[in-house]
């Protein structure tokens, strides 16, 4: 026969597990992951199950992506509109990894202005691709990586113009074309 304490513990555990089935768990550290298939909070044991059966979960994701491309596209676009700094950060992190650059910035280090500080054109957040007036994360000094104080948000056009040129090279190009147009 169970003691009062054991019954109480079992009942609480049963309620927690019941909540997990219905997806209402919040704040329980043991239930911090979400199921890849049903998107509900799951226990650590469940997480281990999906680690062992990752092929099944990946096959489900693959099927779901191909069956619902419009829904996924809408979710991506909504995420971009909610947090464009997160998108810029993600792209920068990928580039830093590919090029072996330092990467120590966070979304708090990225401020997206309304106007491009270089060209003075309005910055518009695009849901697909980059256009000339899209915000773009630029490294001020190309020798340094994506570190605090070395990044600024400018228009994609300004970032393309700068490329990997030094300020001295940019001045020479500007002076050359200024004399050619006169």
C-alpha cells in the first residue's frame, strides 16, 4: 500500500503527464523540449526516444515541408517581420563560420535604422531576398569579424558598393569618377 506522500507525488506526476499530452505544460524543467512530430512539450525520456529515432522524425519533417510549402513560407515571412535583426544575425553567423571570422554579437548589438546612414535611402524589410533598400549588416573593418563596435546596418546597395574595399580605395574610385563626369 502506498503512503500519502507517494500517492500525492504520483497524482502530481500523473497530472503533469496528462498536461503534456494536452500541451499545457509551462515551467517544468523536465519537460523543456517539444516533440518534433506533434510540437507538444515532452519529457527527457521522449527527447531520448527522438534522438534514437531521428530518421523517422526527419522523414516526417520532409513530408510535412513538401505538403505545406505555403504555410511554411508564411511562417518564415512572419518571423522576418517580427525580428529582422535575428535574420541579419543568422546570415552573419553563417558567413563568419564559412570565412573563419570572429563572431561575438547578439541581436542587442544590431539596430536597424529607418534610413540608410550612408546613402540616405529608406530601409525596407523585404520578406524574400535582398534588394537595394534592404537592411544589411556591414563590418566596418573587414579585417575584424562580427564583433561589437565593428558592425553597422546599412542598405544592401551601400554594402555592395563597399564590398571589401578600404576607405582609401573608395576615395580613389570616387575621385576618379568625379573627374570623369565633369
